[in-house]
C-alpha cells in the first residue's frame, strides 16, 4: 500500500490466504473439491496486480458499467469480479458449480478471483471485504447494526456509517439474494457509483 499524488496504490500477488481445490495438490492449503463441485481446468497462480483508487472517492456524473475482469480487490489481495462471465453473460448454474467454498474460482492465466461472497473474509456479516476500482468500500451482507440493508440502490450500495467510516460514506454490500438457490451470494452487480481508477495485471 502506498500513495501516488491523489491516489492510493494497492499491489498484490492475487494469492488467497485460505483453502481451495484450486491450489496445486502439493500446497498445504489444497482441499479436495466439495460434493458437486466441478473444478475449472486452472489453478491458483501468482499475479502482479496494481490498483489505483482516489484517496477521496468521488461520485461519478455519469455512472459506468463494471468491466470484465478485475473490478476491485479484496482485503486479502484477491481480485473481485462482477456477476458476469466470459461473453458478458450472467453467471449461470453451471458456472456456480465451479466456485469453491470461498466464493471464488480460477480462470485463464490461473487468476483466482471472487464472484460471490468470500466466506473466508465475510459470511453474512458487516465485515469489510475490500474496495472497488472507484475507491468505495464493499462490505458483507449486513450493516454495522447487524440488520440487512433495505435501501440499496441499483448498484448495490447506499450511504451510511461503517466501522471504518464512522462519519459515513457511500459503500457497497454483497447481495443478500441466494443466487439461483445455490447458497452463493453475488458480490457485485450494476454500475460503479464513483469515478473509476485503474487496475492492471
């Protein structure tokens, strides 16, 4: 973590700190796939992530759609993706079966990433999950009060206080909708609320 002018710079190798069947079997964090899990033909590989976000996030005059690929970074350095898969199609039931118990999977280039609630970071709670490329934080499914927010906008966010921002800030929440009845919860859909920074890898 460093600063560069008006930006905060996050650098990461994109390696999760939890168990997954996407590790090589020789890795101590490898676990066998859960029942019904269909593993993608890729593994967890080291990346070279650099995300730059504004020190003071700014609401965008015109909101832009979240892009394919990384749209943010979790606090453990793993990339956050939106609710779309290759071809810009919504995640389908067959894709859900490739997610591990942490809400992620690996794709081309052995790039491990989260599409869904990263349960090793946040599991139906108000914990900070990470930051999106527009500089706004994303939290678990609940508010700091312990209740499920009922006033989220089309981007999955709202203004309010959090443990990290007691004065209040716009922030996103993981969806509280059990996606396709799978037990997984989509992390982010909709547009960026703020002015987008950059994410290179």
